[in-house]
């Protein structure tokens, strides 16, 4: 089955043009960024250090509270609960032939 494409009206042309412009700009920015922001430069190390500084708070919180969370979770996981009773299943009634089924 051949794949049909939507008609190329003005809206589609506009969106395709915007997408092409975005992709071109993205390519240009990445080309500059790859030469500008390399390890050892402020453009690379500055944002990396900022990201690391933001994560220290969360790591400290885990170091403080993580042990308590593990201590709470361990007994809960090892606790053997009573075996669950299987749910009662109602049997499906057998099909009853209809009076009109013989005609077909």
C-alpha cells in the first residue's frame, strides 16, 4: 500500500521552513559549542561545577536519611505475610442453544 503524503499547503510549507531553520541553527550552534566548550575551559568547567554544586545537597540528604530508609525497608521486604486466599471464581454457565440458531 503506497504511503500518501499530505497536501503541501502554506501551513505545511511554513512548518517545514521553520524546522529547516531550526536544524540549521542547531548545527551552527553545536559546531561553535564543540570548539568553545571543551574540558579545561571556563565555558565547560563552570556549568559542570554549578551542576555538581546543586547535586551536593541531594547527596547529603541521602547520606543522612538513606540508612534510615533502608532500615525501614528491610524488615518490610523480609516480613512473610499470610498466604492470600484465592478469589472465588464463578463458573461460566454453559451456552444454551437458542431456538433460532437451528435456522442459520
